[in-house]
């Protein structure tokens, strides 16, 4: 059984704390650099890839395609300046898709 790694892509200030817990960190400052890094990580046995919402919004098509795959799991996280709400919205959609109701915000059939 393969061993999967965990990575985080984002601006340096936002991802620094992940390094202290052993997550591979990839500091980037542009959507293109994030895309290049993400493509590399997908081919290198990463099971979970965190990416800041700000960078993810610059590459939405790639993020959406990866959400259709089993691995890697791509999780959008806020950057050091705060959340754009994109990550929690994706989680809400996934939960609603899986069980048919929005149990996070208590609205059905949204």
C-alpha cells in the first residue's frame, strides 16, 4: 500500500505554520506558480494538497477537475489575511452532494 504525502501551497506567511507539523510547504506568489506546483505534486504521490483560496481562485478549472478525482484531495484554506469563503462553500457542496441536504447551514435542496 502506498504512503501518501501532504503538501500546502500558498504565500509564505500563510503556510509557514504547516512546516512545523511536518507538512511539505511550497511557497508561491502567483496563480501560474501554484498551477505548476500543483501539477508537480499530483504526479508525486501526494494524497492531500492544501492550497490557499486566493491562489485557487486563479486556477478554478484545475481545482474543479481535481475535486472529481479520488486522489489527491485538494482542500482550500484561507490565507493569512482571512477567508474568501470559497473553501467552506466547496465543503458545503460536497456534503450536500453526498447526503442530499445541507446539514452545515440547515438548508435542504439548495
